[in-house]
């Protein structure tokens, strides 16, 4: 299945500005990894070591042409 996310121009621009503020180079590829699985998908929750191994493998494969962006959020009910 292929997912397509269509953004309005102002959403795209806001995202671009945010990524630049984070220090990302927008001329390079970005791989986003969501670190949470939440209570709903407990089998998708990984231990920290698995993320570290994945990032190492991606870095070895992609080299300096790609950047890794980790993102997530609080658990449901947390602030």
C-alpha cells in the first residue's frame, strides 16, 4: 500500500521552516522514524537498542546523503 500525504502550500512552508530550525539540510534525504507504538500497538514498541541498530544500519547504507529524524509524542493522557 502506498500512502500519499497532500499538504497545502502553507503547511508545506511551515514544515520546511520547522525542519530548517531543527538543523536539517533540506538538500539531503530525510528518513523519519516514529519511536512510539502506543498502548494500541504494543507489539510495535521497540526497545531503545533496536532503534540504535536500525539507525546504524540506515547510516551505513545511506551514508552522508541522508539524515535520520526521530519523532514521537507523549502517551495518551500524558502532557
